[in-house]
């Protein structure tokens, strides 16, 4: 339990220091990656991002809701080879609707207030990844997994 608690603390620190993630989707066996502005819920069970409904990523998610998101702390310096950490979150994504949307939108905008006009557009969708597993890699060889309860 101690290790799980430490890992959750590490994830919270990383997520609070990073604003962008790489979202991986796929369509007909072809992978597709995008940078997205993200926020994590306090309990780490969900990752949030927004996109317009006309994007390829939205179409891919509509076809296959299984996604991966990569968040890292690299600085593009030599020190990254000793200190960089990357997290891959895997799970299922769905559009947030109803009363839940208001609550999660406030959380999302707390980290990205400059996206208020974008997410307020009727063509924009707020999406929620229900994380199943976090894969944490540090120093290129220290790998840990954190399975999130449903």
C-alpha cells in the first residue's frame, strides 16, 4: 500500500506540473497521435481533455473508445536520460454530459482558463478517460504499474 500511495503522489505532482499530453487513438488499425490539454481528477480515476466534434481524434474515439495518454516531464536536456519520467494511462473515453459536465468543466478550466471560449463552443466536446492502468517509467528502466479501481 505504501508503494501505491507514493506512486499516486508522484502522479499528482507530475500532472500538476504538466499541461499537455499525447493522446493516442486508432481507426481501422491505424494509430493516430495528438497533443491535448489535459487535467486529472483528484482521485486519478479520470483524465479530461476537450476537442471539437469534427476532429479526426473525435471520429476515432467514436469508432473505438480505447485510448492511451502519455504525460512526461522531459526538458530536452541531457539530464532527461537520468531524470525523465513518462506515464502512459490506458482506458476508455467518453463524452461528458449532463450535470457531471458542469463539475468536470470547472476542474478542466481551473488548469486551462485560457480555453474557456473553446470549451464553451457548442461544437466542442469535453471528454473523460476512465483510466484502467497507469504505466510509470523513470530513468528508462524503472517501470511500475498502478491499476485504478472501477
